[in-house]
């Protein structure tokens, strides 16, 4: 299978990867979640080529993760804003960052996350929506039913 065909795989992880599964795209999302909206801001932060950045931003707009909004008419200039679908990726990127800080050799500083409601620094965690307990690999089971590619 080719990467361009990943969206045809009937799996939620594959479907998500079809939208955000590219390193440039993840970095764009990181910067958008930190407040970047303009093409030049994304290019400075990611160091992606103009062509790569343009392609990835268009892909995110196409998939409803970002919206392209004109903010100047002459010359036409646009900014890229996260949609609710895009903002919903914040916990995903936060967990990815925490995983890196925890499991990879130290190459960057910790993000120093602070919960604005209580003011404390915290480590992100997944909890069960029903009982509130922490969810870990040891406390999760998966339905082994498989959907075949033909539907």
C-alpha cells in the first residue's frame, strides 16, 4: 500500500494519519496551537520550504482542520486559523510532547505546562470518561473485531 492510500484503511488511527500524519503538518499544528496564523510565522517556526508549507496548509484547510481567511485585499494576504476540529488536536500534540520529554534523550527543554484553572504544572494523562481513573496500556482492552477492507 502507498501512503497516499492510507485514508482507505478502515481504522481510526489510519484515518487520522491521513490528515495529520506528516511531520511538517504536526509542526504546523504545534505552531497554530501556540498562536501562529500567518504563512511567514509558520515558515520561520518550521523552516519548511514555501512549497511544502503551502501544500500542508492547503491539506489542513481541505480537511477542515484550519480555515484560510483573507485579512488584506491589496495584495491579497491570508491567515490560517484553527477550526474546532483543529483545536481538538491540542491534547494529541500535548501527549506527543509529553511522550518525547519522557522517553527520548533530552534534546529540548520541557514545555512547562501549567493548568490555568488551578495554576499547577502538570503531566497530561488520559482518564476514563466513566469512572475517572487513569487509563494506561495495562488497563485497556480492544475489541478484536476486524473490519475487512471491502466493508
